[in-house]
C-alpha cells in the first residue's frame, strides 16, 4: 500500500521557488527528465538530499524516515533556505487508518516578544531580530519520527552530519544563491569569522 505524503521541505521548496523567482530568470536551464520508480521516490530541490532519502528507502526505512532525512540534508546543502533552524510542517495520509495527520513544527516567538511590542507594526521585518522565532523543525522531525517513523532522529541526521563534516560539491545555482547572501553574513563580525 502506498501512503501519499506531503511534507518535509514544503516550506523549503516554497521558499526556494519564491526566492528563485525573485532572481528574474533561472540561474540554470531546467530540463525535465523522466523518472521510473516502482518502489518509491524522493524529490527535493537538491540532488544530495534526494539521494539521502532514497538511501533510507533502499535500507528499509519508510517514507517518513526518508522525508526527515532529506530535510536534514537540505539544512546542510541549502542553508539559506529553511531547515533545522527554521520551521517544519507535515501532512501525511495514514493508509491503514484512513486518516490525515498534521504536525506543526513552527517555532514560537521569544518570551520577551509581546504583542504590545509589535502591535504598531504592519508586518514582521525581514532582517531584524523581531523576525526570529525559536526553531521548531528539529522538534517537528522528532515528533514525526516518534509517531510514524522506523528510525531514530540520530539515524535520520547521520547523512546530513556526514556531509557537513566531509563537505560536498555545490551546483552553479547554489553557488549563485549563496553569493547573494554574502553581504548579509559580512555585516556581523561573528558571522564573518565563522563563515
């Protein structure tokens, strides 16, 4: 039985499309390719994340295991998108139970951020501390795996950790997109020293 799952990097994919759309034109030509996958498929915005999820499936993991693993790898290979430091929303269909499940892994505002402090603003600023929430993705991934996965969170994070430690090749698109954030990293002394 095939469970239909919509989850994981949904916010990353949406953010990726909206971010890339803002560039005006594609940074790499898009070429559609046919894919045949009789036993499972993993699709993300980055090849290494898709391969990580597929490896989990080949090793006996389920779709939730693959999705969380792929999302963790996206946190490493596309850090300018949402990831472990962001939010996670999941919807999945449990075929055996014939029910839809949702998990909200969004972060909360810090304890000192009160309604009164932001009541006079029309929107949340893009580049100021007021836009920061406590990350919810990691706890969302943990909840998802505990309830519906077959591997541990440590196992799901292992491939992402390996890529972070050993390094990886990046695509032309990723290099261009990382370059767009250079000025944002350079304004802070701590981030300049780290990155």
